[in-house]
């Protein structure tokens, strides 16, 4: 594939964040971006991707953007799709929450919806310039949300162009170059392997099946996938082929994707954010470690252990599941015994044991100060699962209390430290 000097393209004026959901990630992204910044829109992502190498982070992560798409009825009763980049009802977290949580759903997130009045404000330009695509212009294409298209077809698709923004032509050209380079390396030829992009509508409430009622309009954040090898066929051709593609989609609650906090500037080159701690822990943990308080005299401490690429560590409390976040490095130790524990199956989850750490600590031998949760298996009584049987190994270890790695809840907000790690 074509290589570019991506390191010279700019500095880390942007950072990637993930979280339990969009709002969790967006809160951090906005803190990083600051008052003058924003969550990166689709246009921001496109601008960065068009000058980046295929191996760069911006192409290797699925991203939920600050752009949004709305589907409803115009003032004259015409079904319209409106795309707004960084403006409109979903431009802030309050609007996102209202759209996804405000619709009837027993307090759970559902399909994004806004009132008809808000849709008409978008149409009129109340929030600023938007891209308006009549539904019928999209319907002219056969299977508009189920076909993978070539660069030429993408250039002619009004919804693709609206979603990508003003740099659509440059993005499509760059993506085509990357996709054809990949096909040449993978298949020895580019002929027949020129598909590169798929447009998707909301899977839970498809545009194809939903007719706007004039009372509400669908509203979703826009997302773009990473580069993905996609094996597919076409409606008018039985032949299957694999191509390197990206998907433009409407973000639905529970979908994966990271959010980019963007401080502004000429080039968006995102820092990996808190994920750099997980992905490069072996290399960075010493820089993360801070002086830790010594253990209280006369107080026995029993630690859960976790093994990382950087060695064995004690875990932060509270310790949940069968692994945990590293806290103090372990300088050495030895196994001193083991025991089997029975724990109830929670929520019909046969894979993950829900261990009672208090029970483990209470059963830890006096000559041990640490434990590691090992193999587990579900035990059945007849045709029904009864409980998890969990193997726990006990250790006597020498803990380095002088060094302590902060918990991720604190690290992910220490932006200067994260930036220094990548540097």
C-alpha cells in the first residue's frame, strides 16, 4: 500500500475516547477539546483520512461523529433526509440524550427521534447550513442501503456526498487508492475488486420501511467504520468477492465506536487516548506509576493479582470478575495453595463467573496475601445449570507499595500525561 509520512502531518490536536456509551465517551472528548473545540464531525474525519496512510489510527478505528442525520417530512409534506455537520438538535449531549432517551422506551435508549418542529427548523436553516436530500433521490438507486458501491457510484450518490461533506471527492479518491492497493496485494489484480463503500440506514427502524408521520422525525448521529475486508455479492450478480470497504451508518445505541475530541487546527491527527495505556502497558506503566502510600502497620491486606505484558500486578479495588486493573507491581512470590469455590450463575451467563471476592478473601490462608482466579466451569444438575465452579490459587507475594499505577478512571482524564506517553 501507499505510504505517507503521517508523523509529519500534524500534532495531536485530537484524542480518541471510548466509554460505556456515546455520552460517556463524549463527556471526556468535550473535556479534552475545551471550550473552543468540538467533537469531530464526519467532515473532520474525512479531512483527516484523505491525507492519512491506511495504517494510521484514523483509518483503523470505527468513529461516532458529531454529524447527524434526520429523516422526516418537509413543510410541503415531502420526505427529506437532512444531514447536519456539528450543528442542530444532536450537536450537544443534552440533545443526544433527549433524542435517544426521550422517545418511549421505559427509560432505555431507543431509536433517535426529534419533534417535527425541530426538523422544520433544520430545513429552514435555523441552525445553519445543512445538506438536504429528497428521499426519492436516494430511492432512484436499487437497494440504496444494501449494496456495496464503487468509487464512481459513490461520487454519484447524493446521500453519500451529503454524509461525507465538502471533502467527499477527496475522501472517495483516497479511499479508492487504498482499496485498489489492497486488492493488488491481496488478489494480484484490481479488476473486479473495486467496491469500497456501503451506505447504511438505521437497522432498527429502516428508512425503507418507515414513513414519516409529520409528528416526529428520525434522528441519528453518523458513524464511519474502520477499513474492513468485506466479502459480498450483488443483487444482479451471483459472483462474490472481497474488498476493502468502509461503512457509513446511523449510530444506534449499543453500536461500537469511538469519539474524537478535536481542539481545532488545520490537521486532525488523533492520539489513541486512554487506550494507549492498555495497548502499550508494558512500555508506559513506569511513567504512569506514582508514589504509593505504605501499608498500614498491623493491617493484613489480601490482593487480587493480574498478569499484564509488563509483569504481575495487584488489582485496584473494587475487584470485579476474573481480572482487574493493575495497581502495585509484584516483585516476586510463590504459590502456596489453591481451592475450589462455587458461585451462582447470574443472568444465565455461563461464560463469566461472578465471583464473591469477600468469600475468597475470607478463605485465604493466613500464610498467603494474594490470590488469582483461575479456570471456571458451569456445573449442571440435570438439564439446568446449577453454579460455576471456580479454581482460585493463593500466593505469598512481595508487593512494591512504593509504586502505584492510578486507576483508569483517573488516567483517562489526565490528558497531558496521555499525550506524553504517545510522544
